[in-house]
């Protein structure tokens, strides 16, 4: 990657680097989510941020690096929410329901995140695989889930032979599908999965499904 010298800032606009980068990331998130990786244009991002293509390359290095930075930022949002989640005072059943609700709320509130993840999956997760930050970020939720599962098993409440990664996948799959497949599902079955009138129904259903799986009577297994 060829280095780019810092370009002159537009006349009359004195902004610190952190603010400029944050603005670029915000607009780039919208552009990549709207147009996909191949369809997104750095020129368009520059125009919408009232900066220059050269300035974007100076901060991020190129389109691929900018998309990686967008992914890192998007995953960082949910990771911070997971880290701030306080369930230590709750019993295992209430704690796992709260964790499921966190994922449900985040995915609903961040549809661009869903689109970005879909785009990255189409590309074989090449940007995530190349990112040192994303490769080592893991998921704070896994640590929380692991502790909740341990507590639930020790108390005799949880009977499922499932680890934190499997449970994380179970929760995420419902939350992701609900947002990502909203339009196709609606066209096929005539039901809007994110309609406000059914929101609490699906939020509660997710928690009920997870808890039912974890606490099912397996004495005949």
C-alpha cells in the first residue's frame, strides 16, 4: 500500500482528525450498506463528507481498508454493548433472556450492521480475516454466556449440552434473520417481521425459545 501524504484541508474547515475520521466512517457505513462493497464509491463518500478522496486515502489507505474500518467500527458497537451488560445480579434464566434481548434490540436498531455482515459473508469474510482487530476481538458475550451456562447447570436449571458459541449462534440467527429477511419473508408470507405491533411478541418469543431449549426435560434422552 502506497503511503499518502496528508493533504491540505479545505479552506475554512479546521477539524481534528478524530472528528473527520468518525464522519467518514459514518458516511462510509451508509454507503457500503446501501451499495455493497463493489457498488460503493469513495468519491461519493468524499462528496457526502465534504472532504476529499485523498483525505480518505490518507486516513484509511484505500477502499478495502476503509471497508475493514467500517466493519471494525460496526462490530465494536455491539461488543461495547455486550461489555456493558450487567446480568450478574440476575438468576440464570433472567440473565440469558436479557442477553437475548440485547442482541434482538441491537440488530433491530442497526440494520446497516446486518447488511454489512451479509456483504462480508458474500466476500468470504476476507476483510475480517485480514483484520488484526477483528481477529482478536472475540465476543464479550461468549464470556457472559459461559458464566450464565455454568451457573444454570450448577443450579440444575439448564440441561442442554450446549456451549457459549452454539448458544450465541442460536440467538444471533433469529435476530439476524428477522432483519435481513424482512422483505423476502414479507413478500412470501405477508408478514412484516419488524412491524412495531409484533415487536414485543418476537422479542419475548426469542427468550422463550432459548430458555425452553436450555431447561427442557431430558430425562428420556
